[in-house]
C-alpha cells in the first residue's frame, strides 16, 4: 500500500510503502471488541479488601446475661454493631486482570491501524519538528493538514520534544511513542498520524523472528 508522506506545512515529502499485513487487513469488530475490553479491564483498580465478621480476631464468648441486662442479647464481639467488629457487606478484592492471547492482541492492533488506513484517516508525516515549539505555529499547520476533531500522533522511539510541547495545550491532540501504540487510543481518535519513524517501529514490532514460519 502506497501512501503520501506530508510535512507539517502540508507539502508532499515523497511516498512510503505500508505493509499490507499490518495496514491492509480487513477489520473485524469481534477482535477489536475483545482487545478494547481487555485493555479497559486491565486498567481497572480493585477496592482494598475490608475485614468482615469472620476475619476479625475478637472473642466469641458471650459477655452478658441472656436476660435482665437491659441490652440486646449479643454473644459475639465481632458483630458489626461494635467498635472493632467486622465490616458488614464490606468491599472485597476482585480480580480485574483478564488474560488475552498475544496473537489476538497483535491482530487487534494491526486491525486498528488498518481501520484508519481503509477509512482514509491515516496520515504519515515526514517529521514533527515545530518551530520554537509554539502552539500557534502548530495550530496553523494542523489546519492545513485537515486533521479531524481529535487526532492521535504516534512518533518513533520518543515523541519529538518541540511537537509535544506545542501540542500540550491542544486537548484534541494526543501524542504517544511507537511503543505505546494501542487499540483503544487508536480507535477513539478521528485521525491517526504516524511519522516515518513510527511506521518503521510498528513494522519492526510485528516482524517475524529469523527462521519463523
């Protein structure tokens, strides 16, 4: 798949060949749904477990008479009504750490990239250098490039510092290094922007090891 490479000034900077095995797949809703669900479950935090009646170490000896004491007939200091007693219906530790096969995760990321390529919302940039790291300069460049309402910009090993600083004040622009590319963030943005370095990193990430089938 051939796609044009642009600069921040909306000028053409040649073309780049994208691998069909990564950017040319037919997206499947079931695979994307599984990966997004897995991501959202992984980020959930569980409540700290509280000690219930069976977890409190207090005496179980009956401490008062059955009748004539003027109080309720309690026989256990671990009851929730007492200070230091167990919590009634307390929070419990839950497991929000589901598993998902690595091959499915990799396939989901490829399909997310392919979804933007198929929809025409994938832009490849030559570089992300912004003069003086000014937000005003970046805003003018983005207007020329025709970004959607929201855009995810993925760079190579690290995000270009001047671009990251200039985009810091723009709520519609999010930036990530190539190592942080994930299905959820890619799908929830209208436009996906990759640099040449990001394309190289992503293609190397999915490259088969030597001798693999």
